[in-house]
C-alpha cells in the first residue's frame, strides 16, 4: 500500500528510513574476509549505544477545509473524516467526525492526540548536560536528525461502519490527502541558533525554550523537578473550568484561560506559564496527494489546521527509567477533554469581505471553440458571490468588486490573545487582552500586521473561475486567499496562479486584491468605493492608445483542422463581449491562397483602446482563427 509522498502522477512507496553503516574491505590478492567484519552486529557500532531518548508528542487537531470527503455517500450513510499521525513506527489517530458545516465544507475536531516514542541517542554526538536542561536548552541536532519526519494522513470513512468499532472503521477508510513535515516545522520553533553554545563542556548546537519565545512548544521538566509544571497527579482530575463540556463551570477569559496558567503553580522556572496553550504554533497545512489518494483529480485536497508540542524528559530520567519507574506522559489526562474553540473563547469578530477582481490571463476553455465564457465565483465561510460573464475571451477583464450582501457580517476566528508568543496583554492597556483594533495610523505597518495575524485560524477564501456547460459550472481554475494576508484597505493587486486539482499544473492566473474590513472600522457598512486600479499608492492612468497590427498570414496550420476559407480576428476585450467595442476589434478578409493552411492575408489594422500605463494591468491582445467550415 502506498503511504503518500510521491508526485501527483505516481503513487508513493515511501516506507521510512534506515540507519546503516557501510565499510569497504580490501580483498586484493585473494585475501579472505575478516570474521570480525562479517559477524559484526549493530552493538559493535560506536554510535547510538546510549539509552534511547523518550519523547511524548501532542498534536492539537483543530479543523479541516475542502478535503475530499463528501457530506454523504447516500441518503442513509454519512461520510466521516479521520486524521492519522505517524512518527517512525508509532502512530496516533483522531476520532472520525462528520462535516458539521456542509455549506462551508468545514470539519471540526478540537481534540488533542498523543504519541510516545523512544529514539536512538548518542550522548557524545548530541551532548545534553544537566545544566543545559535546567536552563531550558535542548539539542538542535536531535530535533533535526534524531526524530523521523512526521506524516499526517487524512482519511474518509463510512459513518455506519465507524460505529462498529475501530477495526471496522479502518476497513472502510480511503486516503484522501497527506502532509509530510519535519518535527521542527510542525513545532513552529523557527530556525536553530546560528551561534553554537559554548561552555566548559565544549561547543554544541543548542536552543533555549524561554518565556514568550518561539520555542515554547518544546516542553521540559519544571526546574529542579522530574515533571513538567502542569503535570496532574494520579489522584487529580482535569479542572472543570478547562472542560468546554462542563456548562456553567466553563468560563474562559483572558485572566483565566482554559489550560494551566497559574504563575504560582505552572511556571516552569524559566518564565513559561502557557506551555499547554493549544493555539501556540497554530498553522494551516496545505495537504498533498498522489495517485494512491481517493480524491477527484479536478478537486483540491484541502487544508488542515494543527499545532504540535513535544515533551522531552532529561537524559538522567531516561537512564533511570531503565531500572526504575517508567516515565509517564503529562498529556494523557488533558487529552481526555476537547480544547476550547475560538467561539468558546469569545475570540471571534465580524468582518465584511471585498474582493476586487481585475482580470485573468491564459485561461483554458471547455467549450468546442476553445474560447472561455468565464465568470468568477468567490466562496467564504459558506457564502458566495459571483461576477458577470465575459464572453469568448481567454484573458478576460472584469474590473469589478464583489462586496455587500452575503459578504457582510461574516463572523470568523480572530485570535487576539490565544496562542500569542509575546504575551497576552494589550500593548496599550495591560489589563485587557490583545484584540483586533482599528487604527487611525494607516502607516503603522507593524500594528496592522498584528491585526492580520489574528486571522490565521479563519477558513481560506476560495476564488474559482468557472464556465457554464449545460447548466453546470465547470471549474477552469481556482486559487485560495489567506485571510491573514488580506488588508483592511485595498492594496496593490496580486497575480495568483490558478489550478484545478494539481497545484503543479498551471491553468492561467488571476489579478485580484482581497480586503477584510473589521466591524469597528468606520468603513465597515459604507458602500464599497468604486474600483480604481492603483499601485504603490498611486492611481493607474488610462491612456488613449492605438494598437497597430500587421497581419501577414497563416503558416503550417495543422491538417486535422481541415481549413477551408479561414480569416483572423484580433481584439482587445473591453466589454462583456469580445466584439462589443467595434473600435477594439479587427476582422480580416478570408483567404485560401495559396492553401488554407498557409493562407496569405497581407493586411494592416489599427485598434483604438484605453490602456493602462502599468503593464500589470494591461489586457491581452487576442486572436481568433475562424473558418467557414466550422463556424
């Protein structure tokens, strides 16, 4: 069975990695092989003879969007989505969940999973002293080289079979997408330190987990303790105020979040008190696929929101555990309850979406004449708006804005204080949590970036270019826009590459600008301003222009076209129809001299059009070959 990881066209047979040592022995002159070499066992290797390093992993699984799991297989059977995470030979699996928000295609888990593993370790290669551990230092090379890549796989399964137990559920599962990552990437701990740590023990590559830094998802024991600061004893249970299912007892707030955070009990001796915040390191993974995946090739694989933590006991503990009591996971009891959603944390806000659509280029077409009849459909949180249709153009220009109506008052996650790496308090008023705020200072880019970052848990905005074929929308190409990259005012538009199912196959591109306006913004409910192309804060000037065309003729046209008496149209699309503006269209005479495949036309034409003074906004000059035998 393929496990994922190959190219889009081929099924992968990747099954892991193996650590080997190869030695070439001199056999010149008929020398017999050395018994010491032929009988060598792994124990004879000088490396990795030390006690294995135990690691406990915790993955917080938030939600998925657009994965290849239909809302139902038939009228009586519901489809479920399930996530499996593998590290080396160990794996952890989520519960199957159904699509709770069918209109938006969102699957929600908000559950944590854990995995325990032992990895080969060499104390000389990756020196990790007691002083390092007490001061929050951990070896970079073990994170990068000692832990295998992490595989995250998304399956669809039958709801009926899943109720019969885990084994029956596995029998119905189909792989729909996967993501392969290094542990460093999933932990979100950034790059290793550039300067090696040096002390009396020598020089080595170390990183430090400290208060509010980006390494907090690597968890160590509390200083001068053999346990993490948030560990619950055997007799303790998870407090009700951490459990969203406990009704009135669950009252999360900025000062009392639903995870361990008491500075008197949960501080680890290095300033960390929020090690169990599930929103720390939250990231959206764009899933991949190959032919082993049961996903429509014309559809995207989807996105998965996760965060990752790992707890690493000290080397002294790992040695002691060989003879004494085993090391137990500090996560198990917390994983018995779901973690809070943004809605439960009151970390949501209302926004209005404005999608400025300028133009597309190099679109494919699905109708027989090869000319697209395209419109743009934008979907966000189950809401849709569409542009008008542009007829017979593979590089259409819409110059329109989709706003108002269904794109007003959209409530999305807005993470002001959960998961923040530099403190939860507001910069201006420390008694309040950080929140999205409207700033009169338009040029304060750093403050606005703080606002945008709060939208990292919001669903992606899907932009599709479609064509109607017998009453059904057929996708010509699509792209996704990250809400955290949307501005609060119209900025410079950006070209987005279009694709259908495989992002590696180019289906043209589209020029657009996306804006999310916060409910506190004075322009929130005002009419959207008229679309005006601009770049670097300057309006694009449209100039009266003349396009001269010298049309000599056709050469070496394919025989299978069976041309009879062809002519050529040249045009710049300026209206809803390709030929709507006579001044921007040229129609040549027909010719089959000397042959239809090599017809001489020998004409000159001039088109009068308005063109922008910036090439990014310039429309294409398009040509159509027409023949009396087919038109």
